[in-house]
C-alpha cells in the first residue's frame, strides 16, 4: 500500500499509472464471474420451466377440476391439492407460480448479461441479494407447510426449491467476497459446501417427515 508521502514524491505520470492500476484491480475484484453467470442461467431456466408448468397445470385444474394432471404422481406427490389452498397466493391474488416465473426470468436475464461480460453496480447487487432473501423465505414457508401442514409434496415446487438454493448461496457468498454485503471475504470459496449442507438438511427433513408414507411411492 503506497502512503501519501510516496504519492507526493511521484511524478504526475506515475500517479496516473498508479491510479489506473488501482482502478483495474477494483474492477477485477468486483466483476461477477462467468461461472456464476452460467449457474444463474441453468438454475433460473429450470426454475422458469417449473413455474410455467405450475401455471399451466393450475389453468388446466380450474378449467377442468376433475381432469388428472401430469404432476399428480401418487397420493404423496402431486400439485393439484395445493391450488385451492390460501398459500397458493401469498402476495395478494397473484399466483405464486407467476411470481416465480417473473423472478426466474429476471435472474436468467442477469445471468446472460454476466456471461456476456457485463458488470453490475453495487445497488443492483443489493437488489439481487434482497430478491434472493425473498426467494429463500418463500422456500422455507412452502417446505414447512408441505411437510408439517399439508403432508404432501408438489413435484414442480421441489424443482423450484432445488434450483433456488444454489442461486441464493452463490449470490450471497459471492457478494460477500466482492464486498457488496457484509460477510467473510473468503465466503465464496465455501459456496458448494454450503449448498451441499443445505441440500442435506432439506433431504433429511423431507425423508424424516414422510418416513411412514414412502410406501405409497415405492
């Protein structure tokens, strides 16, 4: 680190070169990684597909209440029983699947920008992290209601849970490592370990909660 006395001793050309080097280092430090953009694209695309399938299934369900849906696999795993519940519209009268489609479409676009070499301002990273906070809260609410209240699993919802977890973990840890949000500077190095730990916890909860019902599936 160069002190003020060292800078005073520099020529104008040296000062300009030093400031340019500092600027390049800062850009390199805060620039989103290509691998992160690819992860966003893959996860957001799968989440968008699951959300669109839920929207389609909901339309079919309300137009033809007696029709069997492709997502109704067995007494334990199915989506139709969730459509009539109040939790299907947690925000006003907007179906959760529609909110999910908008969320994943937005992050799919952001992922494409990152892969193309785009860089984001700090305020956009804050918005991304707030969006991830909202998404993981939705997942926690639905996991709790599925295993503790409704005693059933929605297959497309589980796809949403699966892709949301790495998106949240990677966004938070990379934001910490880049200095956008408070947290350990080396958090991004452990992103896959954290993702795996969350998956393990989720699988343990689901398997344990339906331990006596798995005979309906296998």
